[in-house]
C-alpha cells in the first residue's frame, strides 16, 4: 500500500510539474504559418514589398510567412476584410497611403487605422519622380510651370488611376504651383509609359524605382524628385525643393500592421521580430537593389509616418474639384 501511495504521489507531482510547460507550449506564438494580406494584385510594388519582408520575418519568427494578394477598390476590399478575420496575430495587413490616408476622408470606410490597428513597422519607401515625354517644349520644373500657366489645362498628366498616389501627386503640384493641368488616369504606372513615349500624355508621376531605368535610357526626361533628399538611383536629379517648389513631397510606402484586438504578448513578439527583420543585412541589400529604403525601424516610427500621411493628404483629397472615385 505505501508503495502504491508513493506511486500516485509521484505521478501527481509529475503532472503538476509538466502541466505549466505543456500549457506554455500550447500558448507559444507563433506555432503555425503566418500570412501577409496584400490589398493589391500581384506583380506591383506592394507585392514586391511584401515578398521582400516575408523572408527575414519568417527567419525571426521561426515559421513560414506567406503572401496573399487580394486586390480591389484601391486596397479597400482586402483592408475591410482584414478587420473581419480572427485577430490572433497570424494575419498581418500590408498597408500604404491609399487605405490609410487617401480613402478614409472620402469614402464610407468602417475602420480607423489610428484606432483599429497597431503598427509593426515600415518596409518600403519610394519617392515619386516627375517625368516628361521627349517632345514637350520644356526641360525643367520652371519651364513646366511657365508652360502650364500660359496654357491652362493643355498639359496632360498620366497617373496610375483616380485616387492613386500618382494622381494625388499631381493635385499637390497643382495646388503648390498654382497651375491647371488635365489628368489622364491609367491602370498602373507601367501603363503610363507607352502613353508618354507615344506622345499621348505630356508628363507623369511614378515611383523612382520604376521610372529610373527609362530615365537612364533617355526614353523619358526626369524633372525632379518629390522627396527631401536626392535619390541614389538618380543622384543628379534635383528635388522639388531645389527646383523651386518646396512642399511637393510624395512617396509610395508600405508597412505592416495588426489589429488592435491582437493580444499584447503576440503584438510584442511581432514588433520585435519586425524590428529584427528590418535590420537584416540581406533585406537591406534587397531594398538597395530595388532603389528604395525601409524607413526608420520600429513601430513608433511607422506610427508617426501614418499620422503624417493622414495630415498631408487630407486637405488634398477633400479639396474642391478633386474626385476620388
């Protein structure tokens, strides 16, 4: 009998010792694959940004990170769907200027990024470049503005679509320079290139990473870059400020967020993994090859970027005469 009692006591003790570790193992995050929900179609800069960060993030988390593209309505289809998913930290949302700063002031969205998300970090920042076709009668920002003022509405600007960052860059330039031009929307920045080369439009904004090869090949002419500093891809190209138009700054950017309903331990784990991924030298090299930067690391830096973009674009998208469909 004593031996039986001892055996029962030993078993009970063993269960008591193992139970906390078993519970801890069950609660370890993450213990399965994660996904990055991209609210745009595959093949664009958003897709490239998500795939660049997926690999170093996977290494930090010890789990696969898959990219899921779900385009539609300028990023709103997937963004709205994200907030209806289980908020357990296993689905990360890639976001940019469209869903955070451009659409909310003008469309009946059901979310607020500042209220409903927690930033993880920035992953891609690429300033906008203003380029012109080879047949336009000017070669500088001063010449463009002088021509536009002398010929209101005659100058045609292509964009990647109504409400796209390239469209809003045009509106920002119009507002700053006091000019009127005609907006010609396309489906993508790539779609504006045949139009500008064929002389169907006069000018376009686009990511410097996308347009730089054409500039170097001299098939289009770059006038200025809409960023505080010059681009290493085209170091000879002046900024808008240097060209005489301070305040015309616009960049395509992407970063990752999770829902504010995600548990704090999971958020902490994701933010640390993201911070470490941002510092990964292979990731930095991949960005450099694309001609873009990641921006300042850390969740607070990304939160500041989102707030700044909301403040920057709200007066533009809500200005009279600006239509965001």
